[in-house]
């Protein structure tokens, strides 16, 4: 039995800002930093972001975007904030549920 390719469906769902926000929050909470950077790249791809245009919108250079979201990327919080803001998303915080 052939498995369906997941990425086209994911990219379609990531076009919705609420879905994208939940996706990024879930990946950040439950996965590695590498997985989170892949998730951000997926969101940009879903928004069909032309990196040059996106660079102008975010105020982050093309090279910095590519580097920040690469496998060896270790982006600063300010860089991630600018990148996400350019696609209409932001980083938010909540409280941790304590286990008794």
C-alpha cells in the first residue's frame, strides 16, 4: 500500500494562520530545535514566500534567513520574531501545567 505524500496537505493547512500558529507551538513544545526550524521553513513555503521579497518585509537579509533556518542555524529570538511577524505570526508564552 502506498502512503500518501503528507507535505502538500500540510502546506495547504499551513496557509491558515490559526493552524500555522498551533503547528509551530506544538513543534516548539514537543520537538527539537531542528524540527522547529523545519516547521518555520514549512510555514514560509506554505505562504509561497519569495525570500527576496520576504527579506524586505521582515528586515532580515536573505543570507540571514537562509542561515537562521538551516540545519546549522541557531537564530536569535529577534530574528525569529522578525521572520514570523512578516507572515503574520508571533511568539507567545503560556504557563506550564504543574504535575502534582
